[in-house]
C-alpha cells in the first residue's frame, strides 16, 4: 500500500491534429469518470492546451505543458511560452528537463533548474525529468548522472521545492524504444533519488512522488507500480490511446 497517491501523466509529445485531439480529450473525459485513487494529467502540444483545458474542465484529468521558457519575464523572446502564460490559461503541471529537450535542444541541468524555478514561481507544479543514457548505464554512472541532475535543482530551488513538484525517472534507453526498465532497475534508481533528497530533508523525501517513464504500457504498468518507491508514470506513446492510458491509470490506482 503506497502512502503517496499515485499520479499518471501523459506526454503527447509532438503528435496530433485538432480533430484527433478533440476525440482523445472526449474519450479521456468519459473514461476518467469515477476513477479514484490516482491523480491524472495530460500534456498536449502547447497549441492544443486550450482545447484540453476546455474539454477536460471539471474532469479529474488535469492539464500541463511539455516545456516552458527559460525566460521569466515577458519580452522579445520569439517563439517562447512563459510559465506565467501556462498558469494564466489554467495549466497545473509542466514537464521540465525531458530527455528529448536535453538531447535535441541542448538543455543543461542548470537551465532545467531555472525552468523548474520559473514554473514554481507561477504556481505550476514542475515534473522534473531525470535519467541516464544507455552509455551512462553501461559505464556504471547512472547514480552520478541522476544526482547531478537533481542537485542542480536542489541548489537553485532548495529541498522545500520538492513538496510542490514531481520527479520522473526516465532512463533514456527506455523512452520510445519498447525497452522498459525492469521493476527492480527502476526501483533501485527511485530509491536512490529518494535517499538523496532524504539527506536534505527526510519528510520531503518521503512525500515526493517519483514517477517512472520509459515504454510504460498496460502490460507492464502494474508490476512497475507495485514497487515501493514508484508512485506513478510519465507515459509517452501509450498516452495517445484512451484505453491504454486509462488501463495504466487504473493499474496505478490499484485497480485491475
Ligand atoms: C516519455 O517521453 O516521457 C516517455 C516515457 O515516452 P514512452 O512512454 O513513449 O517511452
């Protein structure tokens, strides 16, 4: 029995068109009725965030964004969307430091920490993604990579910030590859993350929810969720299908 309420978040990445997005939202809205014991959210491409907010208004499925600007003030930053704007339209969450942003757009641990702090300043709940590449795992440096990613945020925002944030452990080699970490591999890193936070504040560490992400699907969700330090999931591919996403949500909530 988990002391922390599990949370499942869908990361739609750069997928969808208006008609399909509307169908997905309507399907989620219907399927989520009465689903208890789990928090749920979706992070659509930012242009579809308003559709999700209106389509899911009053539903237990909350809405977030996939990224946020480094810049905290309005201004001449063409193409950027600020934390204040995401909060203004009604977002609850924002993903920061997703491995695709780190790898494809060169985001550094320090930039991710700034985004995290910007999000919290505007009242958003950041979902801090951490995780090692395959090469790093094979070199045996998983813990030091994850520690550095965490420490950048700890030194910028402080341990107390983790009472208003989520962490997603996402081994890069498991994202979109169909290759899932075993429950034991994931649990080991989740426990490491919690212990690292506990060295700053045991209470915060025991409360923070740590999601697993990386090819989580209906077939493997229950065994991952059963691990003591896994408190939910960040779901890419499987979040684009109502039934798959909802099956994962039910597994997280302890249902069949
Ligand atoms: C993700 O990108 O956050 C993710 C976990 O993707 P997938 O579920 O497709 O591996």
